[in-house]
C-alpha cells in the first residue's frame, strides 16, 4: 500500500473538531433551554387556567344547587299571609328564634359576614282537613291508603310516607308539618313524635289516623309577631295539617379540611336552631371552597333590599319582617318577596405562587363591601336572580 493511500485513510477516519462539538453542544443547549422555557410557560399557563376555572365552576355549582330549592319554595298557605316559603323568625319554646340571617357575626353560626337562608317547600302538597286534638293525640281524616278493605296498616304506612317518616331520633319521627288552627288561623311548625294508629272504618272522618306531636314547650310557633302567649292547641273541626313540609338551611362555614383551612357551603334539613346549630352536627358539606353567600331580597313592588350597606333592611338582623295573617303587612314583609338575588363567591382549589399571593383576596359582594385580606387564591363572584315561583304574595 502506498504512503498516499495511508494518508487518505487517516483523513477519512477523522472525527469532529473541538469547534464543531462546541457549536453542536451550544445549539443543543439553546434548544433545550427554549424547550424547557416553553414547557414551564405552558405548565404555568395551564395551572393559571385551572385556577381561574375552578372558582367559576364552584360558584356556578353553588348557585345552581341553592337556586333549585329557592325556585321550589312554597308558602303552603291555608289562609292569606303565611310566609312559609322563606322563614325568617319563629318562636322556639316561646323564645323568638331567628331562622335566616344577614351577615352573621357569630362565627359558631356561620362564616362571619355571610348570610344564612332557610327555605321551605312542599314535597307532597297534601293538606288534610278535619284535624282535632284529644289529650296529646292529634287526630285527622287521612284515609287515602284505606282502600276498599279499610286496610289500616296500608293507610298508616302511606301517611308515614307523605309526612317524611324516619327513624324516631330524639323522639322526632317526621319532617316538620304545619298545623293551622281553623278559628284563629295561627299555625305551628311541628314534628310527629309517634305514629299511633289508623281507623279506616270510623265513619265520622276523625280518628282515621292518630299521631303524637311535641308538647307546647318543644314546638316552633310562627309567625314572629302577634303570636299568642302559648302555642295554639288544635281544637277546631276545620283545622288543617300540611304534610311534606320540608325545610333546608344553607350557610357557609369555615372548617379544617385535611389540615387545610377552607370554607364550605353547608346544608341542614329542618328549621334552623341557633341553640344547637353552632356549628353542631346537623349540617353536611355540599361544596368546598365557597367563601361567601349573600342574599338580596326583591319585592313585588320592584324594590330591592340588602344590595348595599345603605339599603339594608332596617329590622333586627337586617332580614325581612314576618307578621301574622292579621294586621297590616309592611312593605318589607317576607310575604311580599318575589325573588332572591343570590351571590356566591368561590375560590380556586389550589393557591397561587408565593410571589403572587399579595394580589388575590375575596372580593366585596352586595352589602358586604369590605374586601378580606389576601389569601393567595383566585376568587370569582357569581350572582343570579331567582324567582320564588310557588307562593301567594302578601298585600
């Protein structure tokens, strides 16, 4: 082999030079840096989009959920002026007891400066006439389950169904039922303590079903004003009971969830009792990260209350008045409320970065103008006007 051939072979086996390797590595590093930058930017963008979307979704779910019950709210009137759809006040053990709140200040009752709303609606719409009282037993003419064979067991079972019978926890066996005295038209929110008997064959119309109700020191008496000294005892033959009267209470409450301090939309079935619901075990969590709930009342004359501090209701607790079916009805009485503007403020499920925390805080809402301190979460406020469809407006 000639010397020239060996030289040519050595030239053909020559690799990259140092300059070529340096240029190649530099290009690779630039590509990697650009790729990582784009990746982090896309990741950050996706996170911010998620943090923006989460509070919107949470607020929308809360509005839809509570709004469905507001739309279904029902007065269950037996006579004019019985505002059962949106209870504000009642007497519990002869003590004036608040059912709904505007900007609560007792943190045991709810998140401070949020609202509490009690909604009543009918699950059956059944009104039973001819109720009477014998001792502690309430008797009435419910015979829809008797059939042609006077089946007492079937009749009592059906009555339990329409009154929302449950296990008799603490002596209470039903949803609240409304009992109206036929002479005075006052009414009570009551609960059945025992289902005693059925007598389908009784031709008088009474004693078809017999139930026990709480004593006079245990029942809710409504409405708040013009209430007699003692709860009404049903003595008139034309008195009535409305079964299937279901009540739900909605509030926002702070809690420690998995060592993370958060606020939740909560719900209770039954009338609100500030003596035991503080916070009590009656409420269940519906949605996490709901920071605020505000209620604005829209009246049948077009006026709106509780949308600003200057336009709050000038009553105890800044909630509508609630009167009996007798006497003049105030312009701001709850029986005149046509609809509710419901505002929910929700926050994202995850916090923003440390450098951004000072920028984000819960916004003002309705008659709660003062914004809270920054809490490092994106927030979103959503409002919706909801009509109370099933009621007879007072006045």
